[in-house]
């Protein structure tokens, strides 16, 4: 077993430099090495020229614990990788009898097999078992691999267990709604503080003409160091510009303790009453991914985080859903850590089945607002109508306006379905919902403005049949 901690990769081939082939081997090798605890320090692309291959191999083999090459190991005139490596290491090129015998068994009847078996000597054969059996060469600290991903990737998978595992390199990131210039001072301080322990990178995301572009700050190093470095950097940045991958208690505290708007406080009060009246496991959320129930979910997650209880079970009953909505539902479940239960429509039968399986459920949180169909007689707490399963319907945002919903979502960076950025203001079934015609972009009538730009709020349901 070899003790290796650094690596270099030399990609060989004129076709790469001409842009004829997209190199996918580099990212595959980098991921595998990172998981093994080996840092890929440098990637070089060179043409099919013996002298240039030899120079790069000579330098890399001295500088890194191991070196991988990719490409140029076939039998044709431009496959000169073996010759370049032999020149770099001052080795002979000779027919490897074991390799030749292997190819004779594998490729019986083929001619010119000897050309495939002329390799630097001495060397070690590494046999790869995949959909097709083959062998790759190792000489000194250099692994010589084919360029085709079909053969490169299985070879990498075969080699990785042969390397002693160092401390696996851990990778994490945080997204900041800012530009790089505004973060320069903080980044410079953190880079200096963690030099030699954590590699910190900064990468702008999105185009300048897209709303809310952000910067992704990456961290790579030992897991304990990365965790501490990420925590330290976040502590130096205003919480309201940090994009979280998962809902956090810091977000909950920001909303519950600092929201001054009366309509937000009223909704929080309703949710507090609900959680005072019922046990957390007796409450569930009727969740269809729309903007209103998304707000209720976010507020409920705040209450649950501060009370140290699990977020509510979510019932999702899809009826001809948009693919974008399906994606958002899954993302929301991951973001808030939800138990998501999917059931077939109609809703009434789905509720019957849910309560049959979970008889302890007593209250359903809902995203109803005044003006929604069937909401005229609703109050913050209303029992279900006759003929429906016996439940308490809890409506925290019943008195919110369309504008207030979007003010809350945008102020607190609440994740929402991407359809709302494409002109949809009220989302129903896929076949009966269109973008709101009032949001056609006057500069480009083939596109629509985001839902939060709608000024005529009485037209919220325009676009729905």
C-alpha cells in the first residue's frame, strides 16, 4: 500500500486542445481522489508530442506523490504517451510478454497486438474488470490510463483502493447574496487565518442582469477545519444575505424576534396558539407548493425550531402538477427536513386515508387567504365542513394580502417555486394554468415578469381557468 497525499494529472491529446472532445475525466478523478484523501494539485493538457509529454511527466513525477496520465495509449501513430513517459524516466520501451499474452487471449484473431504491448520497462500491470476486461500500466509513481471515459473511469475505480487513505478532504460551501468586491476584506482576513488548513475559494454565480446574483464561497480541507472556517465566515456576514441550504434556527430567531409587521405577528400568534393547543405530532400541513402554503410552512418551521420540535408532517395531493412544482416540493422537503406524504386525489379521500393511518392527527395548517374560493366564512381556527374528515383547520395568513405574501417571501429569502419567476401568480393544474397576461414583459412580449411585480392584486388568479 502506498502512502500518497498529492497528485497531478496530465491530459494528453490534440483532440482536447482542438476542442473536439469534452474532457470529463478530470472531474471524475478529482472527486475520487478527494474521497480518498489525495489532493489533485495540478492538471495539464499537452499535445501528442513526445518531448512535451516527457517534460511534463518528468516534472510532475518529482513534485507529486502520484501522477495520472490520460490518453495516447492506443496502437496508432499519434499514440505516443508510452514513448514520452519512457523518455521522461529514462526507461526502455519493450514488449511486455504478460500483457501480450493477455491481449492474445482477449482479442483472439486480431493482428498488430504486439504494438499494444510495447510499454515502458520495468512496469506493473493493473487488471481492470468492467464491461470489458483490459489492463493499464503503472511505472514508477505514474498510472498510465486510456483517454476514453469508458476505460478511464473503471481504471480509476480499480486503482483507488490500492492507495492508502489519507484524511479525506471535505468540501462545503455557502452562498452569499452580494458581489465579490463587497466581500473582499472579509475574504482576505479568512484566507489569511486559515492558510495551510482550509482552501477558501470565491465564485460569482448568475449573470449581472439576473435578479439576486450571489457569490459562492467554497471551503476544502479537513472536516473539522472546514466546519469551523465556514462558521467563522458566516459570523462576519449579515444573516439576511446568507443563503442557507437547510433551514436554520438563526433564520427562525430573525423572524420570530425581529418582525415588526402586524400581519406577521398575527400569523405567528395563530401558530403559537395552535402549538399550545395541540401536540406537535397532532399537527400537519396541507402543502401544494404554492406561495401561500410556502409562507405558512416557513413560519411553522420557525415556531418548531424555537420550540425544539420536529416540523409538521406535510400532505401533498398532486393533481396534474407542473414538473417545476414537483421539483420544488422535493427541494422544500429537504430544506425544511419534512416528512412528506404523497397521496392520490381527490383531497377528501386522501384526508380519509391519512387519518385512517394516523389517527392522532387533529389539526391541519393551511395557506388559505380571504378571497380564495371557499374562504369567505373561514376564521383563524375553523372545523372542517360537514362531510369532510373531522379536523381543525388552522389559517395563519387568512388576512394577508397578495402584496404582503411577496413582501415576506422576498424579505426573508423564503425559497419558492420557480414558476412564480415566469409570470405565474396563482398555480393550479398544469393544463389549466397559464402565466398572468398582465405580466407580459413590455420590452419582450414573449416573456413574463415575476409574480411579485403584479400591481393589480385583484388580478392574482388571472391565468387560471
